[in-house]
C-alpha cells in the first residue's frame, strides 16, 4: 500500500526497507526511506525530528480513508480520533 502525504513524501510497505510489511516514509526527491524512529529534517523550519513525528505533522488536518488512517497509524501510533 502507498499513502501520499505531500508532493515529496509518502508511506509505503512496498519498499526494500519495509520489514514484515511495516510502512516506511519515503522521500521522493532523494529516494531515501525512513523507519519511524529514524531522524530526518523534512523541512528546514521543522528541524530534525523522528520520522513518526514528521508524518504526524504531515497528516495534521488532512482527510484520509479509514484504510489509509490505519496504515498511517501503523507507522506513527495513534493520531486520529
């Protein structure tokens, strides 16, 4: 499955870094994949954050299907009410 978060980032369980079908965050610009606890600077104004926290910021206020929400929360932990 793939869930597009921004024009440059998506979650997928189809990447080689995905173990046991767990999602990873992929940066399309540099073709880099991140596990939830990996540190990255998605945007300079955000500073360095764990990938799970980057995704939490990216999904804030956006609409997703129930299946996409479940997939996102497999990466981040609970973020949707």
